[in-house]
C-alpha cells in the first residue's frame, strides 16, 4: 500500500516550494537538501504543529539556532496560515521574556543544538513547542513579524504581509545584475534578518538558485565554504567582506561573480581590498525592515559611497535631507504596554526626475506618527539614522516605476570631519 502523503495546502508560497522538480538541489550546508526533502520536512513540521493545535490565524514565536529546521518550521507555519514572529538566537533570557510579554504569541517554537551560537548554522536541531498563557491570535493579516534592535529602549514589532514579500521578490527580479536562475548563492547574514531571509533565501528559492550556508561565520570557514561549494554569489554584511578581504594566503574564490552587502555602509578600504583579492566589486543593497529593499547596486558599479538606484515600484521623496518611502499603512504591530503608532494618509503628486541614492546612514527605526519610513541625513556626520517621521504633504513623491530616480548629493561634513569617520 502506498504511503499517505499530505496534500499541499494552498498558501501564498506554495509555488516557491512546489514548482521545482524534487531532485533539484534547494540548499546546501553540511549536506545537500533537495526540493523533495524540503517538501517532506515541511509537511512533517506541519503535522507536528497541527498536533499541537496550531491553526490559521494563530501567533507563533519562532526562536533559536539558525538551521534548516528553522526554515522548515517557518515554511510549515506559513502554510498553516499562522503569523510567525521571527526572533534570532541572540534573543534569550530576560530579553526573550520581554518580547513574548509585549507581543503575546499563543505558541513558542524554539530550536536547540549542542554549542549553538549566534554565528553558527546547523543542518537540523531539536524542536520544542509550547503553548503560552494569555497568548492572543493575530489581529492583522501579516504573515511575518520581525523586530528592531531595541536601541531606543524597546524592540518594535514590524509586520510583513504575503503580498509585500512577494512584491519585494518581484522587485529584486527587475534589478539588473541580481543573481540569475541557477546561481549558487552563499548567504552569510542571520536568517532572522530581512535582507538574509528575503533577499537571500526567498529570492534564491524564487529564482531556482541554490542556497548555500556556511557552518560558521569565521573567515576561514566562509572562504572554504565559498570555494568548495562553487558559490558564484555572496550575500552578507561589510564585516563578512572585510574578513574575506583579509585572508593571509593569496587565495581567491574562483567562481565568484557577485558580492552584495547590506546592513551598514561599506568602507572604501574593504571595497578596494576585496576587488583586488577576488576581482569582484562589492555591490550594496539598502532597505529597512519596515519597507524591504529600497535601492541596490548589485554589481558595485557606483562604488561604496552609494547604494545605486531605487528599485522599481516604490514611491520616494527627499524632504529636508530625509529620504522617505511611502507606505499604504503602518508596518508596526500593536504591542502590550506600548503606545500605538498613528500613520496618516499622504497623497501628493510626483516630481520630475532624479539620480542614485547616496549611503550616509545607519539603519535604526524609531516609533513616530508617520505614513512613511525615512532616512535622515543631518549636517553632522556622526548622527545619521533611519527614522520614521511625519511627512509634509507639500513635498512631491518620486515614482521609480516610471524610470525616475532619487537625486543624490554628498551631505555637508562637519568642520574637521573626514571621510574615515563616517558611521
């Protein structure tokens, strides 16, 4: 008698996982994972969660070691219709307790592995599921909830809908120079971060590329993984590329074609050293957890001072040194004991055309009433940050979908401040 196979639920990511042939390689870390294995493991996770009573509209905190188990659980929960609150392995102890109290998920799914840390990846982990008291069902249609760093006193919960994730994947596909179908993409950043998850794992899956994951972020381990796995694309942070540019031995990654950095500004010396060592310019990608990708220069054509051109489909504008991104609604979710953000609607015309976005900011989200997330460039070099601010209804919007791009100009530096002191 043939074994019973669960029918694949009709969910927004079903084609991502279900369309490729089962024998095709989806990802590789300690061992390779085919699409057949991926679909089998996701189905097993779904049955596990169903046994615990997790259903559509339930809220689930997903936290622990980075692993294939984590990704299988994420896909399984999405296919159940659950709202997933994604937390990194660094969220532990009192900080984990505070976030669970603020967001009140109904379930907590955690992963554990021997000696796991923030910078390690495990193929498979133990999975623990527990129901939480006083948990609340989803109040919004967001499928993914991520959190800011909490640098302003508490971590804000930011929601993404299925439509926003699929739209972001399509925007990546319209950008020239992004990894092509069949690429081998080494993802180095934490999978709980938006750029690594969406721009790395989900984008590679959507283009039928292979996701490569290093067991550790140490530079020798990353270099060995990149060479042995045949990586042609690396997605990481400036710290990852700085480490790869400082290898003692004169070794280069032979098949490398693209290197894309996100999260912080790229230093000139890292950009130069990496290009000299590996013969590839480092491109940059710029975005926020609230908005997703805003601008990118995958091939590094514009150099480390810019992040290239805005991606198609966004409405952007510059107001008093702020780069503002128009949103249809607030990306912030209500959290117990915290004030709710108010986001008024703004409707203004678009202007005449524009140029590439200059990177002069750190990504840091702050809660204010606004209908846009904006990047602020004040005169002082040391205090730049991404913030949410009220939009002036008199400033015009710039529609990138019509071929218009943002004008850029190097902001004035404080007296005695050099380029080396940029954040």
